[in-house]
């Protein structure tokens, strides 16, 4: 009797489940269709994204080739004409490109063009944007260093010092330029007459990078300062 009762209960459960599925079949079907639509949409989106990445990469590589041509051009008039054409292309790419490799390169090239033309603020803006939006890129510390150089060249030494310190703070483990930066900080502090800070940076360089070529220069500055 107990076995028959158990079988009857199992049949009843199956019947209830079948009835539930039957009643909600339209909902289940709609859910399945929705899942399929979402999957297809994601596939289409990923395909479009890959095509866009390829498109922007090809564009920036072409611009890079043109920029390289500028650096080897002797005729100044031709150089200015080529530069204007490149800037137009860069402006368009930067305005439309998502955050990807092409945008990094575009910002870096445009910043360098601005730097060559001594348009310090524009160069700083592009270098800083690159460093901010692509902080994990190998171009990030380079861009911050170039920002500091722009500040130096435009005689904004406090900002240059602040930016050099930022590079040390964020990229001391990855940037090979840290010895150079320590020396630059010492040099800038020395120029400002802040001798104690200059000695601190020179000694930081000597202690942290004893085998660097910059360390030899730092030792020379330390000897000179302490001899006065």
C-alpha cells in the first residue's frame, strides 16, 4: 500500500509540474526568445567593436607614418602643411574614438606636435589626459614626464616638481626614467635655491640607484654643494 501511495504522489507531482509548464509555456518561450536575442545582440556588438578597433588602429598607424615623415622633412613650408593636415586627422580621431590603443597614440602624437610648436598648455592637456585615462599604459609615465618638461620649458618649475614627484609616486617600479627624475628634481630645487631639498633628491638617487649614470652626476652636485 505504501509503495502504491508513493507512486501515486510522484505521478501527481509530475502532473502538477506538466500543468504548470503548460500554463506558463508562453512566458517560458518569451524568456527563451529574449535570451537568444540578447546573445545575438552581444555577438553583433562584439563584432562591431572589433571592426571599430581595427578601423581606428589602421587610421592611427597611417597618421603615425605621416608624422614620421614630418620629422624628416627639411622644407619648413611643407612641414607646416603636413602638420596641419595631421592635426585635422588627429582631432577627428580623438573626438570619435573610444578609449583604446588608437586614442592613446593620437593623444601622444598631438601632444608632441603641440610641444614642438611650444603650445605648452595644449601639450600638457593632452599628455595629462592620456596619463589619466590610460594610467596602466606604458605611455602614462612617459606622458607625465613630458608634462613636467613642458612645465619646465614654460618656466613653471613648481608644477614641474609636482609632476615629477607624481611619476615617482605612481610609477617608481615600472619607469626606467626614475633616476633621471630624481636628478631633475635635485636640479630644479637647486635652481630655486632650495638646497636642502636638492640634496635630499640627489641623495635619494645615490641611495636608490648607485649604479646609474645619473648617480655620478648627483654625486658631483653633492660634492659641489657641500664644498661651498
